[in-house]
C-alpha cells in the first residue's frame, strides 16, 4: 500500500514539475513574443520616420536647388541686364548727359540686390528680438500681397528666455505659415499674435496665426493621406519638435486656418502687471472679421 502511495506521490511530483516547466516555457515564449512585437512595431515606426526624413531631406534639397535657380534667374533677368544696359549707356558719346539715367538704374539695381539679400537672410533675425522680427515679417508680407495683416503684441510679452536657435526656428515656422497664406489660402485678412501665458496656462510664449482663407484638411496634408505631401506643414512640425515647442493646426474647408504655437519657458518667470494690447495693421485700416477669433486668445481689437 505504501509503495503505491509513494508511486502516486512521485508521479504527482513529476507531473507538477513538468507542469511548472511548461508554464515557465509558455511564459518565456509569450514574453519573447511580446518583446518581438514591440521591436517589430518600433522597427516599422523607425523605418517610416526614416522614409519621411529622407523625403523631407529630398524636399529640402530640391527647394534649395529651386531657390538657387530662382536667384540665378533674378540676377540674370534684372541685375545683369540693368548693369549691361548701364555699361552700354556709359560707352556712348553723350555719356555725361546720360549720367542721371545711369545713376537711377544703378540705384534701382542696388535696391533689387538688397531685397534679394534680405529675402535670403533677413538681418533682423540675428538680433534675437522675435517680436520685432515678426513685426517686420508681417509688414513685408503685406507689401508683397493684397492681404491685410495685423500684428498683435500683448504688452510685457517676454521672449528673452528664448535662445537664438529657438527664436530663429520660431521665426521660420511663422514665416512658413505666412508663406502658405500668401500662396494657398486665398485670404483677405490674416493676423499674428504674441503673448505669454494667461490664467492657468503653462508658462511660455504663445503664437497664434489666423487667416480667413479657404482652409484645408490638416490631417490629409500633414499625414500625407492623399499622397500629396505638404512638406511646408511637416517642416513646421519638425522645427517645433526640434526646439521642444508644441504646434497645432486647425482648419476646415471654407473656414480659414488657425495655427497655435507654444514654447515652454523653463526659466524663472516674472509676474507681469496689467495687460495692454499693441496692434499694428498693414494695408487697409478697417474693422476685421477676425476679431471674434482673436477674442478667444485673450486680446481685444480696436
């Protein structure tokens, strides 16, 4: 009887050991499977990101080449032609009488070269004054278009915590947004607003860009769902991520576009006093339909 009991006990022990062994094996299998799935997902994401990065790099290089071609055309069609014409005038027998005309042409040529130089690298952005730089950008955008631009700055807005690199990238983001308005929005009015946090908002700099244009579907443009890669918007998001800023793009067909940018201030922030609003209008000084949207930002329009 004891022998049978011992045999049963031994069999139960062996069965228990096998059960534990297979349970451990199963657990390890599922752990390894889970890790493999995680690595596979990460690999797919990295591959997609790499593909998107390569696409963006290709777009950037193509954009640089197009910009070089554009500059070459402008130099040939304007500056070179004007200089050649001045040379021909200076070689005439009555060259002295033509000096006022030559001087006028050379003056216009100098202005063209300065404009080209400014478009390539605006000197203001080296001064690390983002508000002044964006003010100039709005004025320049208004000059080259039929769009009414409004630049709004809340009194006491602090941008001093931004590094030179952060200020430059924020400037380029806004520049790209205004370029999109000029090229695609078919807008009549646009506004750029700067302020710091309000109420319980996170400390930092807030930039709002709004237009009353035809609008678009952000997801299709940013996520490339339609196959038409809108690298301008993608580039804005990449620049924002590069400096740790947050950006949201809200738009709908026929309802304009609103871009919100937030750069956190990790430094000690001084408490500001009362709020005053400084508004600069470019083009036609008349009431704006954007007033209602601006009110949601904490600003009042005059």
